C-alpha cells in the first residue's frame, strides 16, 4: 500500500489491459454497427475497415503505453542498483 501512496509502483499498467479489451469491444461494436446500419454500397467495406483498423489501433496504443511503463520500471531498477553501491 505504501508503494502506491508514494508512487514507488505504477497502477496504470494494470489498467491498460482492461482499457485494451474495452477499446477492442468498442471497435467491434462500431464496426458491426457501420456494416449493418450504414447506408450505401460501401457500408460493409467501411465497417470491416473500421473493425480491423480499430482493433489494430487499440493494440498499438496500448503497447506504446506499456513500453513507457516498462522504460520507467527499468530506469527504477538502474536507480535502485546505483543506490545499492
């Protein structure tokens, strides 16, 4: 508990997985909604594009967030090693 209160450990990386699944669900629902409620002949293509693009975009965004926190973790390990000398 102390590590969370004094920002020694990060809480956000644990939340990123939940956000990824939420964004993936939004991409699927919006892609399907575009396919089945869209007007015109290109609605199915646009829905598929939205579905695939949303899933890939959500994955890339979440991976970038995780990379930032892994960099922070590695820097914290370096600081701890330097202080232990």
